């Protein structure tokens, strides 16, 4: 009786001690996560300040620093702040006639700017106007989202490995590989800087969802978290549908091989559709969302699963046959549903993306102007090899490959075993020797698919590199990974596995700290200043010398700045997800083609243009090689031979006219009758259009 009592006391003490240790670990891990998140926010904010001396430059210089499409998005925040009331601000966005001349468009439908609307309303209602300028409220919010991003990466790694040491390593890798994991400090308003923190939260929630033995209440709360994160991610980035399509494909592959619980996967498909449809409703039923491949794909899976109910029964060959038929059925249904939706809605908003993808992956050359614009940009090219050397300097890439190989082999074995197993007893027996948890399996396929995307398109590397930090740190701190490696090397013992899973990550952290801490400190001490006097001079001239109702034509990138700094009406802008705008931009860009002054004048006046801005950096461009300069793309699209030495397609012909942007500077009568130069500096030339009756 006494011995039984003693054993119960010891059990209670062990249980209590274990519980206290878990609470202590959770508390310390949580504090470290928040600290690292805030540290990252302060770090990128300091880099931004040091690079531009943002606190000391003029307002026009601050606004010019939001280059290209960043300036366009920020202009709507500024517009809402300056509106007489919130209602008038919203009305101005829903019935906007200054973003595209002679056309009224709904900004909330066309662009993902609800974050600017929300932030501007928040700034107006909070009592902070006396203490904080609108621009600081905006940029601090985005730098604050970096804290959310890092915490989400930290938590995902922690959930996968079971130790917060893994999260610490993931956060340190994210910071030390900043050049390849984020560009928030110099492209602040970019849509991905808003969206990726929510995407990271969604991945963390999905990772938790796939843990076994969740209580029903925990599962419901996690599904709610996934839905909220999915909705916010979709609301803040127009390319959300393509990222979630890859995610849906990952879920589809794992479900087919019986690695994930089907019920949870079905819920995730429904959440993706629901989140996207809610965004569609908020964006006044944006047709591009309704016609997305994601909605067609997820709907097709749900339909196919109701038709094919016995996918996971039968022998290996039987199941493989069923899966092939299932994949063909889903693919066919997806294409049919998508084509039907696009036919009904007469949707052509995203056709340029598919033209670009078709040309990029070698399905025929293209002369399409819009597709060529993307193909010629470095950001849409293959991932440069020097990326891997930078990632290797911090050991991230080496560790990532070290973890990826055994995990991929494990996944292949588990998938084959799942297809082969005819009874549960055999499955349970084999599971003791080699297994793959659903949360680890999801993150494995996620990193592989997003890795393929990053390798093919450099701009998408930020989706991969941040998750690479999570995956590598998880593998380095994972009992399962080390157990598998040590068993293969015939060195496995339980104690050795526990020592290695903590010792190797600590050594890695010490190496990162030793090698990169001095460089980070030097970077924080390096001071520069914003300097773009030509653009500042141009913006000041426009504000002082042109009427508020004046309409400006020029390059998409520059006009975004014109709208932000001066509030003037534009002919075109960088938000390219509209067929009408793409056609308009191609027409406006004839100012850099070989066209007659009469043709260019007629085109510009058809959009009520009052002033046209010509840029020497485009007219005499040397940044791109021959065939990729903007003037070359226009020549090819117009059927004209390109300038300079080199070959031309045999059907291209010499133009009857010289290049407009060069010839107009000669002040010939045929040009001066239509165009009068009213401003020039070393970079820009502004011409006023005559108003002929």
C-alpha cells in the first residue's frame, strides 16, 4: 500500500514537473519570438531611414522614393487622408476619373487597396495626427507586419520540430539572408509586403491543423485562423490566386497519396474558395477572381471526389489507375469550368499572364508586346546562380539540401507504402520503422513547389526563401530527421539523437552570430541620402505650372509618381491587370516608336492628353540588351526593324518615319505644330500638346 502511494506521488511529481517545464518553455519561446519579430521591424525601419535619410528629406522626395507601382498604391492612401470626409474619400475611389483619363473606374474593384483604405480610416479616427505624420503611420504599419511575418515563420518551425530553438534559427536565417528573403525596406507599399505576412500566418495555422489528436474545439479555431489569414492574404495581393493554386496542388498531391487526412484537406479547399469569393464580393465582383484557375481547380476536385468515392481502396496497380483517372478528371473539369466561366464573363484580364507563361516555358516565341514586357524584365527571369552562393554563406542552402534529400526519400517511401498497403495492421507495423507526419509532409511539398516557382521566376523567390528558413531549421532540430540519418549510418541511439538535435543548431547559431553580426552593425551605421534632383524638379514644375485638371502621358512607372506627387490625371499606370489599360499603354508608348508626329498626336489626344513626358533613359535605353529595350519591343510589335547591329526577323520592314522621341527634340515644323516643349532637364522633356479644332 505504501509503495503504491509512493509511486503515485512520483507520477504526480513527474507530471507536475513536466507541465511546469512545458509552461516555462512555452513562455520563454514566446518571448523570444516576439523579441525577434520586433527586432526585425526595427532593423528594416532603420535601414530604410539610413538609406534615404527619410526623416529629413522633403515630402516630395519621400513620395518619389515610393517608385513605380508603389507610388500608385500609396497615392490612394494619401487621397483618402486628404478627402474632406471618409465618405467622400470612398466615393472618389469608387468613381475615379483621374487614374485613367476619359474613363471612370472603380479603384476598389480593380486594385487591391483595401489596406490603404483601412489604414487611412484608422489614421483619421485615432488621436495621433499631432504626433505622427500619415507617411510614418503607413510605413511603420508595414514594418510592423514584418514582426508578424517573422513570428509566423518562427512558430511554424517550432510546431514542426517541437523546440523553439528551431524557430530562433529560422528567424536568424531570415534576418541574415534579408537580401533574398524580403525587399520591404525599399519597396514598402508593394502588395507582397502586405500579403506575405498573412500567408506565413496561414502556413503556420495549416501546420498546426495537420497535427494529430486535435480536440474538435482546437480544430474549429484553427480552421477559423486559416480562413482569416487566407482572406487577408487574398485581399492584399492581386496574384493571390496563383500562390494558392500551387498550395491547392500541394494538398491535392498529398491527399492522392493518402499522406494527409482527407477531411481536413476538403476543408482547406472550401476555405480557399470562400476566402476568394469574399474578396470578390468586396471588390465589386471582380471578374478576374471569378475566372481564376484556383476556383475552377478546387471546385473540380470537390466534384470529382463525389463521383470517385473509392479512390483509396484496392491493390497498388488498381489504386494507381484510379489516381491517374482522378488526375485526368480533375484537370479536364478544371479547364472546362474555367473556360465556361471566362466565356460567360467575357474575361480577358489575365490573358497576358498566360501568354507570358506560354512564351517563358518554350511553347512558341511571341511578339506580343505585353508578354515581351514581362519576359524582358530580370525579375521575371530565372533565379540567378549568385542567389545560391549568398544563401550558402549563412549555411542555409547547405542545410536545406541536407534536410530536403532524406525528407523527399521518406515521402516517396511513405507514398508508395500507402498505395501498396491493403490492411491497416501492416501499415501500423511499417509505420514504426519509417514515417512522415502530415504537417512535415505538407511543408515538404510546399517548399518543393514554391522552390520550382522561384527557380523559374526570380520575383517569386521571396515565397521560397522565407519558407526555406523554416524548413531547414526544422530539419536541423528534428528528432525524426536525425533518427533517420543516424539509422542509415548505423549510429543511432536515443541519447545521441537528442544531443545532436540541440548541439548542431546551437553551433550553427554561433557561427551565424560570429560571421554576420559585425556586418549587420556596419550596415546599420552606414548613412546615405535620397538624391534624385531631376525627378524632384519635374514634380515641382508640374505642381506649379500646370492646371489641376491637366492630363499627363508617359511611362507607367513615372506616371505613378506624377499622380502621387501632383494629383494630376494620368493616361496610363503600372497596374497591368486590365486588357483595356494594356492596349492603352501600348498606344501611349508609341512616343518611343518610329511613328509620325501626326499619328502620335492623334493617339495622345484620343486620351485627352495635355502634356507628354519623354524620358531619355527610355529613349536611349542601354539597361536591356538589343531585342529587350522598350523601343525594340515597340518596333517588333509595329513590324519595324530594330535599331543597331544584329539580326531582324525577315518579315520586319524599315519604318517610313524616324523615332519620335529623338526627332521631336530637333524642333522641326512638322513636330512644333503639334508639340511645344515647356520643360526639360538632364532626364525629362515635357511637351504641351496643341489643341487643334
